[in-house]
């Protein structure tokens, strides 16, 4: 491109903002002139980097697929309607259903991409305006196992209890089930130090782009991570790497955890996992020999029916090596969704109230009810977890109506054909959406809402830092914010004026008060402080408090200040392979798509790069099933079947196939997945189920 | 439902595991009342880890399987340090050495095995070892060995089997001068073929262990050492005896239960008396070999299903045995049929002998499945082959690559020069930028790495391709 000094530069309005996708929340600037463009910004999380999703994020702002008018189903078809008519209809139907079936007949489903303000107001809306206990969100499918394990070990859950720039000083980092090279690419910059020192260890059944960069790649069979963590713990203890003084002074429960790990010596674990005993010892040695080391988990190790115990096993390893709460070292989990951290703190989870409070804690109920101006005994108790909620929709004892904000459940939930069926059995479904997602296509009323750049709001990134994402441009005519939708509905449901404000900063001020004194205390965070550029990590228990970049340095959040080892044993996948379904399928993500793909599939540059579902298969396994590269395979489980394009990948385990879950309809990888739930976190087993492969022509 | 009283004789790895498995299925004792009788006064410990204790990497108390309070917490009556004297099958009662007795509804023999003492003059009398000679079997043995083996002192190990070699490696690592005396012509002859045995001995020799193979000890003189069959002499302050074990079957035999090498059991782990079961080293099941922990644990799980009524159809069909030598600096795995030679007509046999580097790999394939393998010095190949063997998965087409593991060079070596990269090769993964796209941008006027980045976004994600983009810019400049 040739520019001359004289050429007129259009005046551009530039606003600092953050990427709309993952929890890394890359800093970017959005500028408007002839068109809307983004550019990376030097922000600690991304250090000036952006991936293809970030670069192309503005495309969706002006996408022809944007919804700009409410839609109401009339005679089986979604037709444009006015806001007044749509909101009136929603309110009157919800009131009818509640009158007939009781308050729990209306359910609410939220999302981890919603701002803190939306998450907070949605939770309040459910408990106060609807009076229902039936609210949960898609973070249950995301962060719940890590959160549960973090709480039981440390007393509080903040994904990374340290600024992620601390990672740069590490000599060794173990990533368990994380593929940031695709899911949050600029994050890799923080791992470069460990990589250069030979200490980057990646645990993943697949040789992912992240695993390719590792100094040591451990490839366990899907569903055996827990055994692997026990094996590495065993090696660490047996080879003399245990930090006994740390265990004595800062933890409890090592003895009981060790009695189990003692039965998992590396050779034993090799047989379960397929990871060489020598590699387990090497991992222990790299972590123990490092001056600074981190253990980080993500969905690969967490999305199992034993996900909580598996994360506990990794935490036990980190504790035995003395990492958590030690400056320059630690344990953390990599949060996935944009506001996956804040979204799990402010009350859209079935068992929680704002500030990461427990809904069954009488003191928490009193406090929050006081802020809301209602009686504590009017607040419902804990409701069903996400899958359990979806599973009972439209049944005799389940809800009759559902409101969905920021989630595309018919693509992202496990056993998705069944979930679609449950949604279809409801009397009334309402969604708030940017585009007509697969879930909105099933709704009775669809309300068009704003996106990231069109509204104010805060996001809490993967390190617990609260970020202000400012409005950069006006939304299309006809589109409202989710907050305005909730405000409008609340008024129609008889709530007093002002109880459900539509202004983000006003909502945040209320959130601060509601969270005050809770584990995730935001009371000292203000828009003014954020506008001034302060880096505020929760808890921030007062306006004068500087925030808490590093938790646990002086003690853990349990009474007594000690971290807890949790004794955990390996049980393996809920659905072992057998003669009919001899392979294991695992699901995951590609760089170009985000979550259910509802947004990224509408961005041409992304969708042209990865336009359809594929299945990665080892060439030997493909050969036996008669599958050629680029041909179509039918992947079947007990719950459904997916037709996918074959990719023969030599680095795959022969007993495993992989499918990304971003695609809709008959291409949904979640048609296959197993809804076996973790007993603690209620996380479904997304990462392993038994399947068989055949040629697509149906000849099996 | 009334509770059944299950009595377990033996509190070793099998007995302790059975107790755990039963309580896992019946946590409150609603179905099974459980009594465990242990001859040793120790709480159960993990015998597999004794070699780590001997090698000095683990403390003795770290190998215990259960803490002292475990039994109390789980409602298990535990009697330690009291040997059983007799089984009265008619009365369904076990009589203990202290004169007391315990009635049972079901009895489980988990009495394990005892060391076999070779007939060496002066080594033992009436089953008791002479001064300066110790078996390598129990935690007490381990502590005795550690107490007796001063650093630098000469030690002889009688027996070149798995445990003998683990003991030898541990003691050599502690600074002892170790000589292994083994009557067969190669070590671990049950699990290894002669070639692998030779490479293994060579590797261990490099770690400071001497071998006397093909000759047996004839006489032991405390304080001096061993005189061997071939007339030679091995100086030793301590003799560690590891010449094999025998199933402990005396109580069963005396009670008239059918005994061969061990107590015979069927797939429900029943002995010839339906109310008496046996698991672990004392049991003899056609599907497995004795002396390893894996079968004992699998048997414990099946028997717990049966005794608690959790799964009355549970059956034990045998265990595929994987032998792993636990010795620092040596990585050895052996599975299945390892003795078939490369000239065998009925199987496909590959064998790779790299003794100079301590590597030996052999693969026996039948019906496209792993029938046997020895993998020495190639740890990642061992892990893969064991999984194929355990899961009965077909062997990959490229057998040789399987045997070589990671020592095989990568299938697609990275291109030496940007010129060799195909145009479709993705240079920047974060932004899906191919080499072809970079070349296009260069032709359109972007002439430096920075300008290429602006034009294509290459290297603006995680930045790890920045070097490659610079390389392409330089290459394009040089070809201009």
C-alpha cells in the first residue's frame, strides 16, 4: 500500500477495550472511521499479541446475521415484533406459568461470557423477580471442577491466584489438559521462559500445537490424568523431592493422600496411562529441580466425571512440591470463557450468591437480601446444576419455561440431541442473543442484545483482575443491552422501579455492596479506579485497598491458614471402550472458533479456515475402518452419531479420536458425549466417551 | 439383610487391599463384618517399594499402605502379631496361636509366600538363616540389610531374578560392592531371553555390579563369604538371599484344602472348600503367575464384589503380567512370550540388539497383536507396547517405529530453508498465515519482517514464529 503525506486521514475515534472471546481478555484498541478495526494493545495479559479471533472480532459487530428486532414465534415461525410486544408477552407468559406451576417452573440459564454486571443482575432477577431456585450457567461445563477443587484445597477459588506475568520467571511449568496455543495463543508468551530452560511439560492425549512446543509431552490415555498425577506425586516423593517442611507448616492431610499415591508407583501408572515411567520421573524432577515452578490445569483434565478429584490430584502434587502460596511459584487453572472467572462469582450459579457466597449460608443470605431490599427467607435455596436442569426441562417435575442469556446449550451441552428434545418439550423458551444461534432458533421469543463493544461492563480475567470494557460504539438500532432487557422484564413482573437498573455502573455499585465481605470481595473496585488504569485483583475490600495480586502468600483461606491435601483415587472413564464401541473420543477446540461457534462461524475469515467438523484419527485406525484422508466418517456413540471429515494424524494415539465441538446440527460433537456427572462439581464427562468409527455411507 | 463375618488371614498387600475393596463397597459394614489377622506386627506395607527403601530414596514409614487408625476408622477388626494356628472347617473357626479363636462365615487366605532358601552349606538351619545372611522379602528384612550393609562393604546377592537385581542395584547405589550369584546362564531367565539377559547384565555391570553366572553357591562362611560350585570365592560381609519364594500353604494343607504349588482356586477364587477363598501369592489360579502384586489386587476387587454381594457374577479370569524392573538407571519391561526366537515360523519376531548403549528390544507378534516383548533402555516404546498388549489393540503397521519409540527421527524434519517449505505451509498458526500468503505480501511491497507482520498479521499472536517470518523476509530479499 502506498501512502502519501497529503492523503486525507479519516478522523478515527479510538477506545481501549478487550477482546470479546476468551478469559485472557487481550488488550486491544477499537477504532472507528471508515470501518471498525482493532489493533493489539500493550496489556500485560497479551503483551501486544492477538490471535486470528481477536483480529477479526469487529466483523461480527456489523454482520448481516445480527438480530436487530425481537422475534416472536407465531404459528410456528419466528416473526419480527416490537420490544413492547415481546417483553409484554414474555412477562405475561412467565406470570401465567408461575401462577399455574409455582416459581420453580421458570428456569434461567446464564453464561460465562456475560459481564459481571449481567451475571449479577441475572442471578438477582432469578431469585427476586422470578423467585426461582432454578438458575445455573454454562460455566458449570467449564470451570466447575477446578473451582470445587480449588475451594477444597485452598479455601477460595481464583483461577490464577497470581498475576500471569509471574509465569515468565518460572523454570518449569506443567500444563495439564491445556492447549493455549489454540485456545489463548498470546498466553504462550508467558511460557517462553520455562520453555527456554527446558521445563515446559504438557499433559495431553494429543500432540497439540501446545504439546509440540513442550520440552516434555506426556500423553495419557483419555480419562487417566488422575492416575498420572498420582504417579508423578509418587515419583516426587520416592525420589526425595518432597518439601516436608512446607507440608508440615502450611498444609494438612498429606498422610492420607500419600497412602493412596503410594499404590501408584510410576510403572503401575504407566500401565494405566501409557506414559513411560521414566517420563513421570522426569516431570517430577523438572518441577522439583526448578527454582520457580507452576502446575496449571484446564478443561482437558477437568471435564470428567472425576474432574474435581483429578484437579485435587494435581493440587496434591503442587502442594507436595511446596508451590502454592510461594512467591514465584504456584498452582492455578486457566479459565476458559471471557468472564469465566467473574461469571462464577456473582450469583448465576445454582448454589451461589454474589461475592462467591454460598446460598445455603444464613449470614450470606441476610447480607445479600439486605442489599436487595428483600427478606432473606424470600430467597430460594440451591437449585439444579446445569445438566441436571437441562435434563428435567419439560418433564413432570421440571421447569416449564426457560430464559437463556449468553449460552448456546443445544450445541455446547453434552448429549445434545437429548438437550434439544428437552428444550422442545418446554411451554416457553426465551433467549437473549446477538444472532440466531441454534438455541435461539428453538425459542418462542428471541431478544436481540448488544455485544462487547456496544456496552459498558466489567470482566474478571483468568488472573482475577477486574477489567473495564468500555462502550466504543452505538449498537444497531433496535438492539438493547441484556441489563435493559432484565430491567424491562422486572418492571413488567411487578418489581419496584430502580430495583433492576439498566445502567452498568449503577449495577456494579450494587454488586460491590453485595460482594462486600464475601470471598470475592469487589467492594473497593470502582469504575473510577478502573478508568484510572489501576490493576485491581480481587479481593479488594475497600476503596483504599490496593487489591490482591497474589493470594495465599501469608496463608490459605481455610480457618487456620493451611492448604488441604485431599485423598483421591483413580477410577477411570465412566464409559470404558468395549467391543461395540472400541475407541475413545475426546472433544476440544480449534484456534479459529470459540465455544459453540455461534459467533465465530459467522466470521468469514475464521469459518473459511475451519469450515466444518473433522475427526482426527491415527492412520492405522483409519485404515482399519477403511477411512481415507478427507473422506467422511461416521463417529457413533451410545447417544448419537456425527458425520465428520477424516484427518489422518500420525501423532494420535491409536485408541483415540478427536473432534472439535464448535459445529451445529448433525455435526455437533456433543451428540456423542457422555453426561455422566462429577459428584462434587456436577461437571459432565465431555473429554472421554466410547465410540466406533465407520464409513459415512452407513455400511457398518 | 444380616451381616456376614468375613475373616481374612494375612495383612499383606492382598489382605489389606481386600479390606479396602470391601469397605469401598460396604462403607458402613451393613453387609460384611470384617476381621483381618496379620502375623507381622507391622501395618500393611507396599512390598513393591522395598527396593526403593533399600536404595535409600524412600523412608520405611512411607511404604505403609494404611495408617494405624485405618482399621478403626473403617470398622475393621485388626489383630496384629498373632499367627493363625489352625483352620477348623467343620466348626468354621480359625484358631490363633494365642489360644483364642475367630468364627467365620467366609474365610479368605491371603497368607502370601515365604522366601525359598537354596541348599547352600552353612546358609541356614531349620529354615533360619545364619548370621550375616538375610532374605529380601519383608520390611524387617529391609531394615536388617540396611543395618548390616556398611558403605563400601562387599555384599553377595544370591539370585539374579527380578528382586535380586533390584536389591543389587539399590545396594550398589548405596556404595556397596555387590556380586550377584546366579545358577542360570543369564539373569531373569523367566522373563528374558538370553540376549536381553546379556545386555541387562552388561548395563548393571556398568553400574558397579559383578556377576557370577552359571554357577551356584556351595558353602557360606559367615564373615568371609561364599564358595561357589566352580571353586571360586566371593567375598561378602553380607549375603542377601533372593532365590525365589514358595506359597504359604501350610494352614490350608493341614485343613485338608487342595493345594498344589499354591492353594488351588477357581474363577470365583474359591478353594476346594466353598467357604474358603484364597488370593495373592498363596493362591494358584491357572490364569496367572504368583509373586506379583497386580494379580493380587485384581483378585481382591473380584472377591470384594462377591463377598459383599455387589456383583455376584464377578469372576477372575487371570492377569496379563507385565514385568518392570525397578532399578535406577535401568528401564526394563517384559511382557508375555519373550522366548520365541526370530527364526520361529509361527510368529513375527523383531529383535534389535544395541548392547553398547544398553538397548535391547524384541517384539513377538501373533495375529497382529503383541504376544510378547522385551524393551530395555527405550522407555517410551515400553509404555506404548505395554498398552497395546494390555488392551489387545492391533499392532501398528510400522513395527520397527514402534520398537524404536522416540529414538526414531521425526517423520517430517523441519525444512532447512524457507525455500523448501511448500507454499501452503502455515508459518503463523495464531493467524493462519501460510508461506504463500507471506510471499504474496512481499510481492505487494512488504519488504521487512515488520511490514510482513502488518500486512498479514503473521507473528502478532504468540510471537513464536517471529524468527521464521524474519527468515522468510531474508530469503525473499536474497532471491529478489
